[in-house]
C-alpha cells in the first residue's frame, strides 16, 4: 500500500479551524460566483444539484435559485453542518447513482488523495448529459510563498517540501476524460494579491483552509529559518507590498456528449 499524499484527518481539521476563526471567502466567493455564471449559461432547468465544498452557508441558497434541490457535502464537519450538509471524503463516499443533474465542486478536489476515483464517483452520481463544473487551486499558485520557504530551508541547511504539489490544466483535463467526462475544458484565472508581510498571507491561507495538509509533514521552521522566510518574502516587495499569485483552475465536463454544450 502506498501512503496517502494528504493527511485526511488534518485536512478536515484545517477546514474546521477555518470555520471556527471565520472563513476568508474573497477567493472562494469569486470561484463560486464564476461557477454559478457558467451554470447560468446553460439553457436548461436543473432539478437536483450536488454542491461539493461549502465554506459559506449562503452558497446553497444562491444555488437554489438555479436548482430546486441542493445536497451539500464538505470535507470539514463544521462547514458541512453549517450549511445543512454532510461531511465526506470525496474518494471514500458513494454519492449515489444518477441522482443529480448538476455538480458544483469548489476548492476541495486539489487535496484529495485519489482524485481519479473521486471524479469517477462524481461521474457516477450524475444523470446522463449533466455537467460537472468546479474550481481548484492550480500548479503555479503562491510562487512568492514557495520561494520564501525555500530560503527559510536554506538558512537551516535543509530544503524540504512544504507546499502542496498542484495539478496542471492539461493533466486535469486528462483526468476528467479518463473518469468518463466528455468535452473536458479547463480555464486558468491568475489573481494577483499584495501583502505587507508573510504573516498576512498565512492568515488568509488559514482562513481559506489552504495551509499544508501533507501526510509526511516536515518539521516546523526554526526561529532562524522562519526569520529568513519572512525576510525573503519582504525582499520581493515593491512599494512596501509583496505580490502573490493565486491560480484558479475552472473545469467543466459532461457525462456524455451534450448538444446544448456544443451549440
């Protein structure tokens, strides 16, 4: 057996922590709104929708303006319970067979250990000619943070992996196709943010439940390493702020060839 890349328990705990401290939603709301706009572009009514990933109790209400019934699932129990949903692990849960005519998956599939299986389970839950629309963090996210952590490791004499590996757009499209989704499309949205210091970025990442959940966690940086990481982040600043980039991958796939999508 191979060891999980991501710590399943820690992943859920990170989402519960974000719920307790108050989630930071500015990027997540952006992704959800963009996905809703893409659903509205589909000229058909929807009866039952699966919403996977729900850090805001407002999201089901907004989705119910499009779909009559919304079932909510989230890896974190507090997010799930707050939205009247159910906590799940996406690659360990049976969502049913042919139950939904729409699935929105926002911000969780990039930290699933068995993403091909999770996509297959979502595919199984959808009716014929139904769309899966979603968003995850892309492979080129957080270059300033990653560079700063490398410098912190060098100050300690040992550079270890501290950031998550991320999927590339072409690989995501291939995984969608392999899971049985037709006409997979992946778009990239690069968002530029500016931070006064490394601590401000880390606070936002905690509020988004986006800090590391690697199964093999490295030891924390020493005081020397942490100081070097902060310094390296500040060194990248212009006009007192360091630019950071978050890459969002928006994806779409259909359970079978769709005349509506192709028109």
